[in-house]
C-alpha cells in the first residue's frame, strides 16, 4: 500500500520544504551576524520565550494533521474539511490572545528570564520579542493551513508555500538590514510582513481549493466535537511543548551564565544543527501522514511497515549527510562573522551530535511520530516529559554546576536524551498497546 516508492514520492517535497526552512534559518543568522555577536545573542534569546507560543501553534497543527489524515484514510473528506476549518480558527484565536499578552508583558518577561544580560543585548532582544509577538497570528494561520494540506497528503503545495514564504522573508530582511540599515527592528518587521502575507495568501488558496482539500470561511460557529478531537492530541502536545520550551528557557538561563562565547556558540550550533535534522523532520512528517492514513483505515500491519521503512530511509540519508559534514562543516562555519574562539567551540559541539544522531535520533523521532499518528499521545508525552526533566534538565545542572563541563555538558545531556528516548519509544511501538487506541 505504502511502499518505498510512495514514501519517497512524498519525501522529496517534504525534504525540500524542510530544507528551505533550514536554509532560511542559516541565512537569517548569517545576515544577523553582520550586526555583531550581540545581535545574534539578542535574536536567539528573544526567540526562546516566543517559542512557547509557537509550541501551542505546532500542537494544534499536529492535532489537525493527525485527524485529517485518519479521516482521509477512512474516506471522509467532508469531515476532514470541517476539521481543517475549525482547527484553523482555534489556532488563530488562541494565538491572538497569547500574542497580546506577550506585547503587554514583554519587559517583565525578558527581565525575569535574562536578568544580568548587558543593556545593549537586552534592548535588541526586547525589540525583536515584540516583533515576534505581532508576527505570530499570521504564523498561526499559515501553519494551521499547512497542517490541513499535510494531513491530506498535498506535500507539493506545502513545499511551494514554504519556499515562497522563506524567499519573501530573506528578501525583506536583506532590504531592511543591509539596504535600509534598520538592524534588529528591520529583521522584526520582515518577520511580521512575511508571516502575515503567507497566512493570508494560503487562506485564499485553500478557499479556492486544491486537488486534495478545500475549505470554506473559517469564521463560523464552532463545533465542540471537532475541537475536542483536535485538542485530544493538541493538549498533550502543548503540555509536552511547554515542558520542552520551558526547559529550553531554563537551559538558556544556565547558558547565559557561561559567558558570551558560550551563548553565541550554542546559538550558531543550534542554527547549523537544523541542517542535520533535515531527514528526521522530513520523514517524520511523511510518517505521521501515512501511518495515520493506514491506522484510520484499520490496517495496523501497514502502519508498522511504514514506520520501519521510514526508519531505514532516515538512517541512510542522515548517515550520508553527517559523514559529508567532514568536508563542508568548517567552510560553512566560516561564513558566520564569529570569533575564532566561538567558531572552534561551535565545531566541538556539533561534532558531539554528528556521531550519535543517525541511529538514535532516527529511532527516537520516527517511533515518536508513529505513536502520535495512531493517537497514542498520552504515553508519548508522559514519557517525553519525565525523560526531559530527569535527563536534560537535571543532567545539565549536574554537568555544568557540579562537574563544570560548561556548554559541553548541556550538549552531552542532549545526546543522552536521544539514546534513552529511542529505546523507550521503539519498545512501545514494537508492543501492541497502541493498537487499542480508539480510531475515528
């Protein structure tokens, strides 16, 4: 039903979509790096609390994708349309409320999280944080509609939409930063304009309809049964996201205390690491759609087969990318306007993950995606939260504060987290408990 040919046909546009996002992130950081390391740190730190709202958007979008995929697998496109409309409205309204709170309390939030940060960096972080808040409603609508397309399996349109969105952001960012010299404010305005434009244009496209799905006006009476179905996945995912982003914020407070070199190296390392995460992101997205389709149709054996095929493909692609990094990583780091000390530290941090991720992060993300696709979210989220608190948070405190390993300690605990997660989630998917989860 879903052989390698089918998976690869969906993987190519999904991979290109993920690649365009990563390329945007890398080029964005390179562009900001010309404003100095303080600007890099400001953008990185301001994005951290903004990611909390982004996790809500991603969680609701995940619920939309899974439910639409299952309904498509069951042959109910009209019900899938209702989920797309109701989910988009839910995502938009929730984000508007949270964005307003971000604007109103921007100064207290950043002062509480990053007290002790130098004045210049703090002011730039505050400016970019407010811009992020104003951009989030457009981001919410854009990603909710992408989630609908993803659930319907329309990956080609998703790739085109992401590509145009990212090209617009880069063009506006270059205009405001390099031509008009608006610095951090220019980057923030570019973010607002591209996200708002992207959400609006994608909404108009889905009103006209694609080959896979079409929506009507999203601003109409809500249906509790539909919203409940989305939130049954979205709420656990939000809780997981809150722990993840909250934990990341906690780790940021530790990193801030390690000095500016550690802050910048962590930011650059995290930015470049997104490139190595490409195969996991792309195949994880395809796996959720196909496994949910198979599960919605009641074909449990096919759901298992898709998971293992996706795992094999991910290992192969990730291994090639990581091995090739021996030749391209140093020249790529050289494109950033960073000091020699920061560049050397960033290279050390990335080497840690390059060695371990192809096997362990593959098993972690594909099995985690599979459990979410079949609706076994309670186990996946509970295990993630417990593991994250014990391994990532407690482990980071011990390695940085007790054993004084600095920024290396935080990255070591990340690798340990992947190893443990891959064992937990793979054992769960090999079992049969998830088969009892009620389908739509």
